C-alpha cells in the first residue's frame, strides 16, 4: 500500500496557508438571536462545512470548512461586507428587544417617581 500521487498545491493557496489561512473562520459580533442554522445558511454557499460552533458568551462563532480553499473564499466574500440577511434579521430583533426593555424600564421609573411624588399612599 502506497500514497497516491498528489496534485501540486496552487501557489496562491500555498501562500495563504503560509500567512495563516486555515479551514476555520472566526466570526465576531454574532447577534444574540443568531442560530447555527443561520450561520450555516451564511457560510455554506462557499464550500462544504465540517461544523459550525457558536460561542454565545463571546458573541462569536467558528465556521469550519473541509478545505482551506473554501474558508479563503468565504472570508474573501464576506469580510468587511454588510451583515448577511440572517445576521441582519437577528440583529434587528436584538435591537427591538433592547428598545422594548428600555421602554419598560423608563415606564417603571416614571411610575415609581409618580408614586413618590404623590405620597405613595403609605401611612
């Protein structure tokens, strides 16, 4: 049993690997509402994914491809661009939730202030 003859690695891919390219892409600023399915939808058009892992406490994720070339293609297409639709939807939902929570806090604070100003009925 012997190894088959390998195809030569293209120079641009070899150079990318030498400068740090891997099969894994680190994704930061992942919206709270984003799911693994949303991440898969964003990253799967660029190649076969081995896995997608969420790191919710850091609002981050990893997209792990089966080839370095796929990871490079995804990074080139997505890096520095506007948020893809599934991320934008999750970010919008997150912003709306924060706004609702702020409104509720403000209403509760106003009610408490009114109760104090009106004597609060304690006595």
